[in-house]
C-alpha cells in the first residue's frame, strides 16, 4: 500500500536510524547509516564525536559537489504484515555554526540520550525534504 506524505513522515520520525544516500559530482553513489531528527520537513544529521578515521567525510564532500540526497528508513520483519519503507528526497546543506546548527544539535540531543552532556562541535547536514514517499504491506 502506498503511504501518503504525512504517513511517510510520521513513520520516519520515531526510527532510531536511517540511511543517507549521496552522489558525487561524477555520479558515484555513497550510502551510510545515520542518526537523525525530523523537524518539520527538514532532516538534521549531526557529525558527532564518535570515532572516525577523518572528518573529511565522503558524505560531506558529496553534498558540497551535489546537494541532492535521499534518506531511507525501513522496517523488516519475518511477519510481512509489518514491512514498510519510507524515502525522503531533498536538498542538503552543511551548517557549521549559527542558529540552524545550534537548533539541530538541541533536537538531536533531545532524541538521543547517548548525546547527554556532550558539547558538539561537528557540522550538521540539514536536508530540506521536498518529497516524502513510502510503502507498507498493510
């Protein structure tokens, strides 16, 4: 069953993890799992303090080259009545400071208890979702 924009967005909000798809200027796809928060029709993704080999991340370079992105949420279950997926397509920007950056980190801190007491300095990917779509078995 095709999901409405509102139903798609609602399913995405409570999920703990999603997948961010970016594409380089030369068309090379890149897909990574993300933590996120949905605020209105925006999805905020923080580049947090978890250990990374570098902060020169492919997802950030891709967004600088091509800001068109997709975010995918999905649920698999052996009971196929529970199957669903949701996709948000949009334009991403990278916020490194300012009000939108700070508001995004506050929202992320509120969603993820693991962030409690952390002072974030990393950038935030802010995605303006122009198209929500999805499907559910029932």
